[in-house]
């Protein structure tokens, strides 16, 4: 059992008729974390670094999706979030 997975009797969800805890379980699912990133080759790693710099959210999304546009969107949103945070910190 994956750490953090609950037992059926611990579920706080109310299930519709004909469904239960087991319908919503995927025993083969294993979460992926940023520390699990292993680039398939140096060219892909360089492409990600060129796009994302050291921004972990962008790097993670690029690795998971291998979609430059998706990662670029993540990068831009994260930059906007940081700008808002910095602005609000001055108020």
C-alpha cells in the first residue's frame, strides 16, 4: 500500500449508488515528484533549462508533459504570481 492511502472504512466520501471506495482506487498509480525527474537525454534537459531556468514548477510540467507550450504557460503564471506577491509585500 502506498503511504497515505486510506482504508475503505476511513473514507469520508459518500458514494453514489452502485459505487464504492474500490471504484475510485487505482492500485497501479504511483505519484511522481519533482525529485523523480530523470531527463531522457541531455538535449531535452537543455531545452527545459533554456525554457524554465531553475523554476521548479515549469521544469516539472515540462518533464511530465514534454509540452513546451504547457510548461511556458506554467512559467508565465508563476512569474505573475511572484510579481503579485512582491507587490503585495510592499503594501
